[in-house]
C-alpha cells in the first residue's frame, strides 16, 4: 500500500514542518496538533540544511516547507529532497509575492503550495489532495505554467512515445496537463480515482519523474501531450 492510500486507511500523514519564523511555526504546530487523526507532526526545522537532515532521519510522508529560509532556500531544499527521497511530498509555504519562487519550486518537484496563515481546513485538504497524488495549484501559478508550456511549444517537437506509455496512460497525462485533478480525471475517463493514481505511478516510473508538473513538462518536451 502506498503512502497516499495509507493516509486514507486510517494512518495519519507524517509531516515535517520547516519554517524559520518561530511564531508561525508555533501556530502551525498548534493547528496541526489539533487533528491527530489526520496529521502526525514528526519533526520541525528552522533552516534548509536542518530540514534535509530531519527528512533523512525521520522519513516523513510530507514536508511543509517555507521558501524563505536561512542558508539554502526552499527551492534548493525541494530539489535535493526530491532527488534523495522522491516519495516524500513537498507542500510549499509562501506569501503572495513569491509567485516566481513557487514556480521554480514546483519545477523542482513540489506538489503545490499554501499561502501562509491559511486556514487549517485548507491545509488539511491540501495535504489530503497531495497524498492522493494530486497537486495544489492556484490560478496565478497555473498561468505561469501555461506561459511556460506555450513557450515550450514555440518549436514543437515531433511526437514520440519512446517511454512506452500505454494509450490510457497518455489519456491520463493529457487530462492532467489541462489542469484536472485526479478525481476530475477519474470522472472524465469513467474510472476510479485510485485507478488514476495507479496510472500516474506507472507514468512517473516510465518517465523517471515524481510529480504531475515534472511529468507534464517532460511529456510536452517529447511532444506527447499539448495544452
């Protein structure tokens, strides 16, 4: 059973919180600690290096990661973490003016982001979505990806499928590229959400990636999908 499914089967999601503002960290721990049936905070860190060390030792399911950290920033932490521990999900904590950095963190492997001081309901919903294999992507960042993909299409590559994706996997990837969540893909394709996640797992393995964003970027570069 994978981590996303286990989170739905009763085991709380094991979360590492990396945040350098003491009061905000304290508030986050209080909010998360009030939902032990869903969240188990296994550790905290207040800088990037310590965050990577704690992730290595604690092997959390998910890291709530501040972008602005002493030492190495959240983008570099994300890149190093996903390289060393690809199964660990990353949710970025950000402010409204961090759009460019969020975009870079998503390209580095993060599964989405949360605006700081968001409600606990939003935090829990985002964690659940990510653990199910989805992404948490607000419209302002989605527009950046749209522009990125449009520029990538300036000289469209000749379509290939050298990674051996099945037609159903290509269909899933095409819908993901259009911004559909796992549950929405399931409804459109008339398959279970869990089946969508299974297909995405096969896609990630074949493409050598770990997230929706990485999969779409690579597929766009190969001419397998377009938006």
